[in-house]
C-alpha cells in the first residue's frame, strides 16, 4: 500500500534559517543572560568594514596622462632653458710652433736696425750704509758723479769726445768720463720723430757737496754754443734720472782697511740682492730679461760720523740690464734658427730655458748703456710659438655657423688648426657677442696625447 505524505511532513530542500536568540527574546522581558564578548566583537567588526566605492577607471587614467604630459613638458622645458643659460662656446686653437736647439753668438743694438735684434736698458739704483769703528780723520776731497741721458732731436749720429762738458742751469759743469756716440732721431711707425738717446757717466768739474744736485736736472753743452754750432747746441741736451752724489770737501773719518773692506762687501751683497729682486716687478710686462745680462757698478759715498768714534759708510749700486721685446726677440730667434720661417711674429714661451752670457766677461761690471752694441752667447732649446690675433678671429666668427671655423683658420697663418665645442649640443652657431667665445690655446702634440 502506498504511503501518503502530508505537506507538513515534507522538509524543505534548504535548511531553515536559525533565529538569533537575541531576536527571539521578547522586548518586554529581561534577557536571561548577557551576549558573549565574541558576538559583540563580531558585530563591531562588521560595522567598521569600509564601504567600497567603484569609480570610472577610464576618467582617472585620462587625468594621470594629462599630469604626466604637463610634468614632462615642464621638466624638458626647464632643462632646455637651463642648458641655454649655462651654455658656452670654447674655441681651442693650435698655433704653429718650433723648438730649435740654440747654441750661438748674437749681437744686439740699442737702436732698431733691419734684420737685427734691439734692446732697451733698464737702470735701477739703490744705496745702503753700515757703521764701523773709526781710527781717525783725514782731509778728503771728492767729485760728485752720476748718470745722464743724452738725447739728440735731429737725424744723424754725433760723437762726443771724452771730457765733453755738460752744464746745469746753475752753471755747474760736469764732464763725461768716456767718448760716446749719440744716435740721431728716427721716425716711428706713426710718423712721429723719436729722439736718439744714450747714457753716460759724468763727474763734477770741481770738488764739494754743491755738485750733489737733484734728479731731473737739464743740461746743455756749452762748447757747441761757444764754437758757433747752434744747430747741435739746440739739438743735443741731457737730463739725470737720479741725483748726483759723492761730492765732498772736508775732514773724513779714517777706517781700518780690513774693517772697511768687510763692511763694504756686506753692503754690496745686500745692494745686489735688493736690485736683482726688483727686476721682475719693475720691467715692462711685454719684455724679457736674463739674469746673465745684469751689469752692476758700485760707487763709494762719503762717510759720515755716527757717535764719538763710529762712522757710517755708504755705498751706491747701479744695476743695468738689457730688455728684449717678447715678439721681436722670438721672431729674431726664428729668423736665425728656422730655415722655413715665414716672417710672422713669434714669441718665446719660456725664456728661462735659455742661458745668456756676455762674450766679454768685463761687460757685466761696466756701464752697458754706453756700449754701442752687446755681444752675447745664447744656449738652450726654447719653445717658439707663432702669434695670432685672437680678438679679430672671435670677432670674425661671431654669429656665424660652427663650420665657419674651417675657412677662418686659413686666414690666420699663425694657426695650425682649431676645434670648436658648443653647448648645449643642439646649437650650431657661434654666439653673437665675440667676448662670449672662450679661446683656449693648446699645442697640437699635447692635444693628440690626451
């Protein structure tokens, strides 16, 4: 017999939802027990779960792309602007140069001559003193002495014989110690007349301190006026750059010869060192000099009393040295030592590598300003560098394309090659302002070995 089922007897397919005990409790009744801590924590945790917001991903991605593009433009633009501000142009030039081995004798002249080396004389003076014990007094008569610069304002040289008189405005007469030839005036490159000049040592015509005159005194030659040589009298005169000293007439303290010799030697060494230290600071910037070319003479000045038995001895030193103009000297050496020399201006990079010695040993203790010429030996291996006009070159290149350097270099014979470095890298022209082009000089060999 088939069993019949009631609807109440059929269980649902899904399990029946269990009621929360707290929900089944009547609100009007007190709960029989408090909820557990775990259930409370669970409820709180559910309350703290954040809400999830779903956004439009395509819109947010578009905003990010826009920001990235803006940042890229700002960064790149800033980099370009900074590069433009910090950019520079360096023009490296490689001049012609040679390094000849020199060991020869040369002659130079105080006046300019074709194909010859010329020089100028620089004169420095100094005095010093020392105190020594006196052994007594003697009567002394001394003549004042000094150097004068004799000039001639008209062409043609004129020889002045020994003892030629020179007269001061006060009528004091001095005589030259040796015969000299005064060079005539010449015309410089600007068409102006330049007087010929030569130095000469003079001594007073009489003893006494009256002849110790100040510097910058003007002298004439009375003999020309007396003989009727008016043109020569007007053309030739002299001045003294330093005061005349040494004139004395009266008692002078006597000193033991050994003590005097020792004291004077010490003074002379001091004076010599002092004058040598002044050469580099007092010579013109575009001239070179050589230690071996120095000539020093010493003059004894009258002694004076110091205390009861002490005497102050004084000494004067006069240093003379020939100076050579840098490019003229370098060009002369190139002319004498390099067979392919093209006649352009050349300078000596470092003159200290050359050794200078006078052919005559006595020249170093003479007044070389009186010499008509100087003969000397040069030995060494100097670096000769061809000159060029960097100012004109940068002016020619200003504003032109970078490649213009190739044609510009050929117009400057002294330049062997060139290299241009411009930053930022995209610039292809020289700056508009010539002063913004930085010129660097390098030797070709040095650049290739880097």
